[in-house]
C-alpha cells in the first residue's frame, strides 16, 4: 500500500511541476494502459508457469525474474 501512495504522489507532483492538468480522456487512457499492463504481466506469469511444467528443474521465480 505504501508503494501505491508513493507512486500516486510522484504522479501528482510530476504533473504539478509540469503544469499539466489531468483530463477525463487522459485519466481514462491511463486506466486502460494499467489494465493492459496487468494483462501482459499475468500472461507472462502463466507462460512461465507453463514452461516450468516442461522443464522440471526450472524455478518459477528465477524464470519470471529473468523474463522481466
């Protein structure tokens, strides 16, 4: 939860320093990108788990970290 608050604070501070005001379309686009990024992360995690079934000595955490 702390990282979420720090991230939101960084976004707000950056927008204030840049003199940019958020628009409805901009916020909607940002939310769509967050959902898309979450889907990509989930898909790579599933792919890594599927590969781990084929390579029995492969550790999931190590493979996922290597992928990212």
